């Protein structure tokens, strides 16, 4: 995968108004619909917990009022009866209540304390249920989102991966998903909790003392305005943080993948400086975000405190005027906390929401990415392939580029034929073989297999009948057996061994102590180039393909190993339509037809002997390689007894 071009659409989309990406966050929230039962239980627990929380200030007022009334009742016993009646009437205390206060003044306190304990236990239980279910819900959504991302990345065509960096895709599937998950599991619940608590508290406050409530109300639009302002400001900052994190991750991924090259060229210090520079840019952006929120939190608390100052002033005047009791004041003060506390949470909620919105945008940029290789709605299953391949006036260019990579390529390969592609770098060889399994779609013309346009069949049914051995052999962490059976995980041991023998790999595999259970290490680091190549051939052969594609498969091995691989392939290519790319003419000279390419055009076609006489380009390549290989011919022939026979056979053909 190339790492020289930025993420598709990253710049263009990054220039949109920050507000637009909140729509992506709403799309992420819709993932909750997949777990409606858990979501309902989580939000039901939230409402019950808030309801229990809202009951406590009323019970506190009851306690204070009971204490006040009990104290007054005790003092009234020492007051003349006539004056006592006036005081009781002024305090709206009836005779029965006065008698009860005299007999058992603590009963109201006991009842209120008991209810507070009940509501506290209920709040604790449902708060735990809310937090647990919220986290479970967010983990479920993150699980689905990562799987959707991975599945989409797997389905995207080669052209998308050509334009995108591995490190950036990794960050989107990990860190970006985690930021969305944290918001769904925590920030979203906090947002709803803040709204419900604020609304409930305001309703109760307005019913308790409307005039004091009106003192608080001007604070709310100011806080909401700050919320919106900082959301707009911070969202692009978080987007830039994720971009710089992606760059850092890309440097790390490239360095680890090419650590041998780094060490071979003694570039450790330069790579450290490169990584440190990217880390510094990330740190500076994170500091910029921290600076914004360091300003936000004090401003929000300042607004809340200004509202509280107003309440203290006007509430104190009402107490002095006798229109507000101590119990009512305490109740009002506690509910006031439920107003200012959500306002204080706004900064935290903004931080999570802005980060999640920026990450959601990046996630859905992948999920919404257009796949340039699409299956038709009426695509059919590819019937068993015979191997008749036709390129009918094929032209191709990458990504809507104006420069054609292939121009008007036409040729035909009969079932069982071996077609070799020869040409310099950039001549279009690899592009041709990539069009056969439809890794890319032709720009003009058509690729036909057994008379069927490859665009008319399903990708899976097409590619399952094509075996591919690439120039860069990619082995996966695991055992040799796992790698051979990669295309057919259900293959039997007998089938795997047969494929390995056919690829001349069985003997060296059995030399390992664990045989087929030998672990190959990351990217097959524990195997030689020739061993990896033969395992790759075995992997392709296990598919029993009717079309075999060999992309410069001997470029990374010596001539002795090449001879072994060619001997293994001689029989295997019989009966299969094979397309071979090789730099060495010795590898392709026995092909049924050789295609000579130059700058995307088919310059000549024919057998080796025909092209020697008719194609100046082929003749030049052939004679230049004879000169280069002449000093080294003896050694390979000596080490491979079959080599002279091969050369003799080459000359006769």
C-alpha cells in the first residue's frame, strides 16, 4: 500500500463547516438502534436515578421544616394561650398538628430521613445500572463499528488503498472508534442527564418560588451560547488532532515495517527525529485544545456563580421579608445546584462531543467511500472457468487521471496457454494482470473470460477461480499450514501437503522441527525469499485455479532457487491458463505467447524465436540479459542438474 498520498477526501471534507460533522455523530448514535433493549434499560435507569435525586431536596425541606416547627412548638408551651393561638394561626399550624408536635416532634424527621435513605439506595442502584448498561451499550456499538469499518476496508478496491495510508486507516478503526464509544457510553448519557436534571430542577424551582427562578433563567441562554460557540471552535481542533495522530501512527507503522532498511542504512537517528517532529506537532495541537478548554471551564463556572450571587441576594431579601422559610431556602439552594451542576458539566460534554463528532466524520468517510469496483445488482455467479481470456481493446487510467496506463490492448489466451508479459518499469504489465481478477475496472474496452465480461459476475465467484502469486510475498503471522490454507481454511492436511509437494515446498518444510506447524513470524521473517515464494505458490495451487497469475515471482530469489520454482511450475501450469510477469527472459521464453509492452502499448506478440527476429525491443532485452548473465551461468547449472536440459529445451522452442 502506498504511503505517499493523504487520505481520500480528507482535505476537501476537512474544509467543510465544523457544524456539518454533527450529522455524522447523529449517524453514530443511530447504531444504538441495534441494541434497543439495552438502550431502553440504560435510559430508564437514568430517569429513575434522576427522579430519586430530585426528591431529596424536598425531603430536606421537610426535615428542616419539622425541626423548625418542633422547636416553635416547644417554645410555645411557655407562651400565654391567647398569644399561642395567634402564632399557630400565623404559621398555619392546626390544633392536631400542634398536639402531634408536642407528643412526638421527631416523627417527621424519622420519616424524612427514612425516605432519603430509600431514595439514596434507589439512586445508587439505578446509577450503577445506568453506568454499566451505558458502557455495555458503547462497547457493543464500538464492536459493530469496528467490524463495519474492517469489512468496508476489505471490500474497497485497490484504487482506494493506493490513495490511503495504512497508519491512518488503523487510527480510524481504533482511536476514532474509541472516541465515539466514550461519548456514547458516557457523554451522551451525561448530556441527557444534564437536560433532564436541569429541566426537572427548573420546573420544581418555578413551582417553589417563581420570582427567584426568574433570577436564574438569564444564565441559561448565556451558558447555551457558550456551549455552541466552543463546540464550533473545538471541533476542527479535534479533527486536526486526529489527523496528526494518524500521521504519527503512519510513521510508526512504516518504521516498524521497514526496520531492517532503517538499520541497514543507519538511519535510526533520522527516523527518531522524524517521529519526534510528528509527536511534537501532535502535542502542540493537543495543547491548543487544552488551552481552549482551560478557558472554557472557568467561564462556565463564572456564569454559574453570577447566577448564584443573584439568587443569594434576592433570596436573602425574601427571608428577611418573611416570605421565604429556611426550609424552602435550603430546598431552593439544593435544586439550584441541580441547575448549575449541569451547566458546569457543559465543558466536559463539549470536549467529548466535539472529539466524537470529529472522529465520527472520519469513520463515516471510510464507510461512505465509493468503491470503484462495484458488483452489478444483477451480477451472476461465474461458472467453472475453462481459461479462455480475451482483452478486447482495453484502455485503463487510474483515478480519473488523464494519463492512460494502458492504451488499446487486445490479445487472446486460449485455455491452458502460458502468456508472458515483458517490458520495462511502468509499461503496464502489472496493470494487465490486475484487470483479470478485477482488482481494477477497465476504463475502455472489456476483459472477457470464457466469453463473459468480468464486470457481469460476482467478485467472489471470479476470484475464487484465479490463483495469484505476487512479487511481494505476504505471509501472515501463524503456521506454515495456516498460510498455505489461507484461501481454503477447510482444506485437509492431505490437500495441503499435496499442494506443498507440487510447489516443491514439502521437503524444506519437513526439515523444520515442527513441520507444517512451524510459525513463520511476522510477514514470514523466519523464512528465506525462495521458501516464502514456494509457500505462496502452494497457497495459490491449493485453490486449484484454472487461471494462474505469477507476478514477477522469481525477482527476489537467486537463479538456483528460480530453477527449482520453475521446475515445480512446469507441470502445474499444464492445463491452466497462466499469466507470467518476469524480468528475466529465461523465465518466460518457453511461453506460448509473449506480450512485449512499452509505455502502456502492446508493441509485439509472439513466441520467443519469433520475437527475437521481429521485435527490436525484445531482442535488445534478450541480448542485454545474455551479457549480464553469462558470468553466472555456470554456477546455477552446476548446482541444478536439470538446468542444462531446460536450456536445451528452451532453444528447441
